[in-house]
C-alpha cells in the first residue's frame, strides 16, 4: 500500500472515530457483564476496580462462590479502601449444601443491595453473581429491580458464566470470554498471583 493510500485510509478512520465520539453525549453509570467460559472475567472486573481507585472513586465488591482462601485482588484492593463482602462458602461442588449456600448468598446480597442504593459508590462489582441466579439462590427479578433503581451515576460489573438473558438485555456492555486454551487442561495447577 502506498503512503498516500495509507494516509487516506487512516484519515477516513479518524473521521469515523471522531464522529462516533461526538455523538456519544449521554452520561451516567453503566452495567457491564463479563461472561463466557473463558478465563479472565473476574480479572477484568478487578482491573476496572483498580482503574476507578486510581481516579479516587469508591468501589464496593460482593464475591459470590468465593471461599476463605487468600486472593490477590482482596489483598491489594482492601488496602486501598475497597469494601469487600465475600460469601466464604467456596465452590458449590465442595459444600453440597443448598440451604447453607442460599443463606450465605442472601447475606452477602444484602450488602450488595446496600451498596447499590448508596450514591457514594462509583462502582459495585458483583463477582460470580450469575451462578446465584442459575442455582436459584437469589431471585432474578429482585436483582434486576435493584440494578434499575441504583443511583444514576453508579456503574456495576457482573461476572460469571452463563449470564441470564435478562441481565444481558439490561446491560450496557457485555463481553463474552471464550476459551481457546487453558493451562489447567494441560495439567498446570492454579497459581498464586495468576489465578487468585
């Protein structure tokens, strides 16, 4: 491609981008969903938390499914003022106790509901929320109502596999992570600082 043709193409691209930027005039909080079977959903959410903290924004986190083990995101973010509420029951295949898991989910969801009604939170992360709907631990209608009634400028990130279609419809941004390869499938153990 000639230099002149390259410059013309890039100028056309620049004009398209500038037009779209100029047309984006709405403000306010958004709902983001990171779903799919690939690795990186929670990692993406906590990257966004780090970004918000870097701009002196208040962040709250509710972690469903998670157990009592140490996690890098908690270690870093809690030292920087992020409020965490962790279900602490571990994976459902380990507990095998639907009643206890449901009660634990509902306890941390109450903290999530509190944060979702508080305009001082710029970002609320509902990590692994999708499983709570799939397993029937939390009511989808209540979650949707709470999300719709949250403060206008508050953003929410929801993570987890198999996100319910109604949450996808409600969300402003949805990214689906697709597995191409995973080290675990080759027998590599989960690693501190990479996987938790």
